[in-house]
């Protein structure tokens, strides 16, 4: 029997376990703050799965996965090895209808894995119920949060509604984290190109415009991204 994973209550001291009523509104507010305080997209995903087992009624484990139309399946974050094992064993198999539902519906549920031959991977790990909620979607890719439970029929309509409220907050936090990372990368790229331009100015005795033009021509000639070429020049310069 796989080891059961339980998030320590002290990890999120401001959150009640499986809140209802006004407690739910307060819990979602706290969860939103926790999610938006994460510095990177990766940290947002990790925080989201840990929060899911607090917020979503019946949830014992949770994972976030990315599903591509080409049938690639990748787990991005998980609460414990049970989830990672379950989703890793599913990768590479013929996709179950559960996942296909999420291309045209925001929610998909598994009531009892033991009653469904297609979910022997879950039942073998003692996971009887699953609730999958779509976080993000485009034509080629889905990002999905899935909560798991050992009890059959663990996720009712209330759990689904609360899950959808929670994933709305997760989706907003993910967008914010992605924008922050893109801005950080853009600033880093600008600095790298500036450093590389300065190095070429010094080496070749040319002005900034000519140095930048030289960098662009070299990027095109070598079929290398400008950012990567600049990184290479700066790295070589710093190592001398």
C-alpha cells in the first residue's frame, strides 16, 4: 500500500481544512495571496497542488499536468510520489476518455477507478476517485489540475464547484507568474546584449550601432538566437 501523503496543517496555518460558507471565501482569499506571492511559474504550480488538498473537499493528493494533442503527457507538479507514480504510469498509454473530455469541458471526474478497467493504474495505487479541472487551454495543449482520493465517489458537485473557484485563482496566478518571468528574461536578455555589444566595441574599436549590427549579422550567419550568441560572447570574455 503506498504511503499516504498529508500536508501538515502548519504549512498553511491560515487555511481551514475543506472550508465552507464564509470560511471558503476567506480561504480562497488566503490561497490567492499565497499563489500570487510565488516568484516563478514553477513555484506557483507547486503551491497550487499543496493548497488543493486544503481547499478541495475530499482531496488527499493533487497534481498538475500538461497534455498535448500529440498524446504527450507530462506531470509538472505533485503533492507526493503517489501522484507522480500514477501519472507517470499513464504517460505513453492510449489516452483515456477522461482526459479527452477536458478539450471541450472544464471538468472531468472518475467516480470509482475499480469499476473502470481503463483506470487500473489508479486502482493499483489505491486511488479510487479523481477530479480533473482545466487550468489553461489552447489548440495544442491543456494544463490540468487533478485531485485524487482513496474513497470512491469522493468528489461531488460541491467539490467540483469549489475546485472550479480555486482553479480560477490558480489560473490568474499562473498568468501573472508567466508575465513576470517573461519580463525578467527580457531584462536579462537586454543586459546580455548590451554587455556583448560593449565587448565588441572594445575589441573592434567601433561604435555601439556598428557593434550591434555585427552581432545581428553573426546571429543570422550562424543561425543562433541573438540572446544565445550574446551569452556566448559574454561567457568567453569573462573566462579570459
